[in-house]
């Protein structure tokens, strides 16, 4: 038997919330790796990370880190990607980038394998992993689009703090303790680390994720709007988004209103399409109070859908509740799926 080819892999941001999960899934799916390089900033250099029966030593990421690397996963923020992704590509690596740095670049495929796996064929060295809130929404919308067409999407999100990194999770723990001890809550990260003002997330809801743009929408809302059109290949699809952070650790939930193109679809038709959708699990039965929640979806790879209702006024309108683990399908698992697809379809550079 011919031995399966092994690939050299680098994980940039390996000590972070997303990077740790990427390493976990590479191990879990027995990804055909030869060398694994774990990279971070100078702060974490020297730390050790377990991978299978090995202990990997974290190194500071630099352009030279990518010599001999076949696949580089980036999740260390947009500025690190802007600086180091071109260096990795120059050295022959194919990059799967988890930041927003290249997502809307026309030469960069933005991929959710269940929706647009074929776009990978056109890659020029960089593939972008979409925003977490967008990924789970398009996985659920794709089977509805295929069956009935889509003519409008309006989404409100209920997002977990883990999307904003390990420090944001620690902030929620700290503020919860402060509140329960009757102390004043201190806020330094949320709603957006780079913005001027910070507010407590514990026992609160913040209608700001990422920074504001000039049109009054936040960057997170604009990511959902623009990325949905690109991934689904419907450039004129009307999409509106309101993104809200909740004091939840894991999984984003979304209340989504859609209008179908075709008339006549029933709730049973939409449920049936979702039931047959790739990576979708239907959890919808009001009689038994069955619906997905952030806790029930945590650590799972699928997208969960419930509360499917027909709009009472609009003939083609439906309401859905979509929940998924934001660090799993929303980030790490989707990137590992992309890597598996690159291997399967021979889209990596041989050396
Ligand atoms: P995190 O927990 O804060 O981890 C950040 C990681 O980046 C750490 O490993 C950190 O290393 C590393 N890092 C920071 N500055 C660096 C530098 N100058 N050079 C090299 N490495 C550096 O954040 P996270 O939640 O894992 O998210 C990381 C990024 O992934 C985000 O900024 C975002 O762009 C992206 N992301 C995408 C999605 C999505 O929707 N698909 C979801 C979440 C995050 P140290 O340990 O040395 O600090
Ligand atoms: N600011 O990948 O704060 O563009 O939850 C994902 C999540 C950016 C991204 C968050 C963010 C991204 C967040």
C-alpha cells in the first residue's frame, strides 16, 4: 500500500482560544501531519503544548517560521495575519486564515465546505475562514436556499464571550465574582478591546461586537452581511444584522427571519429541507420543549436549528433559531474541514 502523504503544519495563535481547538481537532481526526509547529507572540514562547504523544514547544512566529510548511492555520488577529500570511504564502504554504483580514478579497475563497467547497479550487495560497456568526447561519440557510430560494435574511445574534478570546472569558468570570461579592465590576476588554469605552458583560447584554463603522453598523454586523452574500453566491441578497453579546461562555444563538423566493413552502417543508441539510441537526418540538440552547450545542460540530415558524403576515416569511459552538463549527472545526478538503482534492503544494 502507498503510504499516505504527511504534511508539515503550522498553527499561528496556538495558545489562543481558537488555536488550542485547531490542535485538538487535528489530533482528533488524525490529520496526516509530519511536523507541527506551534506559534504565538514572544509572550508565550517556550510554553509546551501536548499533541498526540509529543510535547510541542511554542515558538514566536516570524517569516522564517514558515519554511517547509505546507499548511498554516492563522488565528492570532487581523494584524498578525496581514503581516505574516504573505510571508507564509511566499514560502509555499497554503494558509487558512481565521481573521477578517482577507475575507472580502476577491482573490481569496471564503469557504464553508457544506456550502461552497468548490471555491477552494480557485485558491491562490490563501483561504479565509468566515466569521463564526456567518458560518452557522449559512450552514442552516443553504438547504433552504436549495429547496425554495432565498430573497431576504434578517438576523439578530446572541453571542458568547469566547468569540472575543480567552481574556474576554476571564473578564466575564471576574465580573461575575465582583457582582456576587457586591463589588464594582471592572471592564477592560468588551465590547471591543480596541475601542475607547468598556462596559461590564456580566448580567448584561451589549449591542456592540467589534468596532462601529461609518454607516452605524458594527464590523461584526457588516461581516455577517457581506460574507453571507459571498459564501452563498447571491451578491444581491438583502441581509440585515444586529449583533449582541451575552454573558454566555460558549455557542452563539441567532434569531433569523428569512423570506423564500418560491411561494407555498410550509413549516414541514422547511423542516424537511433542514433535516436533510449537511451538518444540520433539527431540534424542534414545542410539545416537548425541544429546541437548541448554547449549553446544549457546546462542544458539538453541527449547527442546531429549532423554533421554526411561519411568519403570520408574510406569505414567504419564516423564523428560525440557529445555535452552534462558535469556537468549533464557527472557527476551529471549519478550518480543519477546509484542510481535509485541500488534502482530499490535492489542492496543496507538493515539495
Ligand atoms: P485569543 O484567545 O486572545 O488568542 C490570541 C492568540 O494570538 C494567542 O495564541 C496569542 O499568543 C496570539 N498572538 C497575539 N499576538 C500575536 C503576535 N503579535 N504574533 C503572533 N501571535 C500572536 O484569541 P482567539 O479567540 O483565539 O482569536 C484569535 C483570532 O482569531 C481573533 O483575533 C480573530 O481574528 C480570529 N477569530 C475568528 C473567529 C471566527 O469567527 N472564525 C472566531 C474567533 C476568533 P500569546 O499567547 O503569545 O499571546
Ligand atoms: N471581534 O473572526 O468579538 O472577525 O466575537 C470573530 C469574533 C471578530 C472575526 C468577537 C470578533 C471575529 C469576534
